[in-house]
């Protein structure tokens, strides 16, 4: 079972990696991303990575973090942003076929948070 500290650390590491990947894409991978015509794809991956990292931090602030939310956010970041990062670097377009699965996981995290909101607020 993940506790508050573990989820806050997971969120912090996730945001750290999102910032690092954003900077690396803008500076270290700029030529490759432009050659692959995937700058916007990389930027989308970073944006969703960072937003949902903040979502993880938020979930970690609850005394009893909702399990469904942090699991979905984590899986969503890995699948959604991960597939877009890989697509950007390799230009293998078939990788984009799994991106919606990650998007559904991200939506699932927000839905789980919505459904648990009442019980979380009363703890």
C-alpha cells in the first residue's frame, strides 16, 4: 500500500523527470525532434507528464490517498507520455496506437478522484 510520503515522492520524481525531459527535448534533442517533425508531439508528452505529476502530488496530500487515482495517473503517464516520447525519438508511428490507452488511464485517474472526493473530504 502506498502511503502519503511514497505518493508525494512519486509525484516529485515524476515532475523532476518531466522538467528534465522538457529541457532535454528543447536543447539536447532539438535537431532529432525537428528532423522527425515531432517537436509538438514531444511537447504534448511533457505537458501531460507534468500536469499528471502535479495530480500525483495532489493525491498524495490526502491522509488516505485514493489508490485508483494514483495508479491510473502513474500508468497513464507511463503509457501516454512514454509512447509519445518513444514516437518522437523513433518516428515509429505504430507507437501512437497505444497512446489512447494511456489517455484512458489518465481519465480514469480523474474519474477515480471525482468518485472518491466525498469520502476523502470527510476523513
